[in-house]
């Protein structure tokens, strides 16, 4: 790290000029990295950007009032042509997650060494150059939504206004607009990269940015997607998740040796076939199933999931996901990870219905937290005494008031964005061992997008033998980096 400078944006006229109002506290540093024997010099800008809102009081304009301070980390390649250089805006999900996972796990120029299954790195961990960084192909802007990371509502404002679908969408969209305008990047190829709920945000943002600001994107990178929450909602009367999680259950059982030497491809094909035809029919029949039909369905489901016939029968053919992770390896005195089902862990009570903690999340929380808190101060020169909220529950309850009386989905918004912008490309990423956002559920939603047949060619799919953060698995991280780089290059239209 060399030169460090601070960059405080000037306040708007009127009330915004008061000395006690918040200002941007951005810090700029210079760095370099070598990628494939090519030295890349880049600038990092880190800090909080003040979001303001045009306020009318009794019909009279009352200025641009500060509402929130949003933490961003931007990486820009020195000397690049802004008209040709892509920029990717990235965020994670939760809701309540900071962008640390994509930032230090996959996309950024530095990455944390966290280890992997059966070989976890011990504290205090390590940071290394990321030779596969997407920065080699695109500038990067990592955004922490309000109440995550160092982002907060300003004094006198209610953070709850950002803890919901629309408020979150508008605030993150404003960060995208501000950064694009202030950095002269309206003519650059632009991408959004979201993970988990970040895919919900990204799909909604693609439509919002188009309709609100006329900002058309080149591409979306949707990692571990949730575009329609009906596919994940294990509620009474909704049988859809039971069928859509089945191929993931089968993949998990295969990973843990419960399918013998059968190839994974055969197991998945078998599970997908049952999930698409006989299983939904059996669930729909209810008590109209004959004894023979029920026995056949129970036996098939037990065989695919690795669970006992007795258990499948007792839960009436309906296997809830956390119950599955708790039950699958009960005889081994282990529970299976939800985010990444390659991970297993112990419990204090092996009679539980639901595990007390996700061993895959426990495995990565420490390394990523330590790395981020060190990195922003020691390498990026940004200091803030607030706790950096890696994944917070302070955003709960999350508001979906815009969907009152109907289910939560952004599939319609993604389809609308694609219809209005036929050049929009979509790269969808799946982990076969992701027990939080199963691949077959995401495939189901994509298969029902209301777009012209020709636009299906704008959607590409990538699969990895790992979990929700598939980049924790080193071979998957390297391949995924290549796949994302190829997508950005092909979708930049340059």
C-alpha cells in the first residue's frame, strides 16, 4: 500500500451545509497485483457515502436531507478507458449480510484463506493476493446495505425504512447511481453480482434501475439464487419446496457415501425425474393414495435421500430441510451443514429435530470476520470504531409489505427487465450441495420466466460440486472465477 488520501464530497446547498451533518469519509489507496504475469495497478476507495433524499415540507422544497451512510469498497484499474472498462456492483444477501463473502472470498483482489472441509485454517488466518480476481476484467464496487458492515442510518432517521424489499432496493440503487455518476461511468458496461438474497435484490434492481433512472445493464451474476420465495417456504399446504429440495437431498446423501459408487450424475437424474413427476403427484393425492402407491413413494424417497423408510413415512413424505440436515447422519452423531452440506459437525443433543447451529457457517464466520476487520484498517487505511456487521439480525423483521396478499417473487421483475432490455445477459450459479437455495428450485423459477423464447439464449448456467458459497471449495473457486470472467467479457458488448 502506498499513498493514502481522504476524499470528502462537498455538501449540497441549504441545510446540507451545516457543520454537524454527515459527510462522505472516503479513503483512497494505491495497490498492485500480478495476474498471469501481468501487473495491474489499481486504486481502492473505501468508506461511507451519504445518501440524501429530496424533501418536501408542506409542498415546499426543503433540501437534500441526509438519510443514511452506506459503506462501499471500490476497486478501479488505473489508466483504463472508462467507456470500455466494465464495472460490477456486488453485494451479498441475508437479508442482513455485508458484502464480505463475495469481496474476500471470490471477486476482490485480496482473499481470505479459510481452509475447507477437514482442513480448516486455524486463527488468526491469512490474507493473500487473489490471482483469479474479477478485477482483471472489471472494476468492482462492493456495497454493504444499511445496518450491515459499517452502513447505518444517520442520526434522527429510522433504520427500519431500509429493512425491507423496496427500501433496500431504492437505497442500494441510489448507491449504484451515485457511484456511476460521480465516477463518469454511465457509458461503461455495467453488471450486478448478487448472492443469495442478493440475487433477489439484483433481479429487482435490474428492473428498478431501468424504470427509475433509465440505467440499462449488460449483465446479472446470480449466485445461489432465490427469485421466488414460494420455492423455499416449508409452510403448511405448500408442497413445492419438498419436491424442489429433493435433488439437493440426493446430492448430499451421495456426498456422504449413502449412494454407494453410483455416479452423482445418475443420482441427480433419478432424483430430478422423481421430483418432476411421481413425487408431486403422490403429495397431491394425499390420503387418496392406495397403500401400495404410498409404500412405493416412501421407498423411493427414502432411497434417494438416504433417510430411513420409517422416517419418511413418519413425516408423511414431506422432508423439511433443517430436519433433513439434523436427521441424515444421526447414526454417526453428526449434523450436516445447511449453507454447504459437505461440512458436518457435532451436537450437544442427538435427539434434536433441528440442529442448534450450521457447521458450515461456523467454519467460515471466524476467518472472514478477522480478515475484513484487519484488511480495511491495515491495508485500505479506513478506520471506524463501529462493529463491522458481517451478518446481522438487526434488520429483522424484514418487510415485504409490497407483496401483501401474494407471495414474494422477483421473477416478474427479472422478466420485465429482460423484455425491456433484450441485451441483458444473465449468469446463474448453482451449488449442488447448497442446502439453503437448492439448484433445482432456482431452475424451476428460471424455466417459468415470462420472456420470449429467443431471450432464453441470454441465460447461462454454471454448476459446482460445493455449497452456497461454492468458492470455499478451492477447485470450484478457480473454475467459478474463470466462468465469471468469461461472462463479463462476452456480455460487455465491446
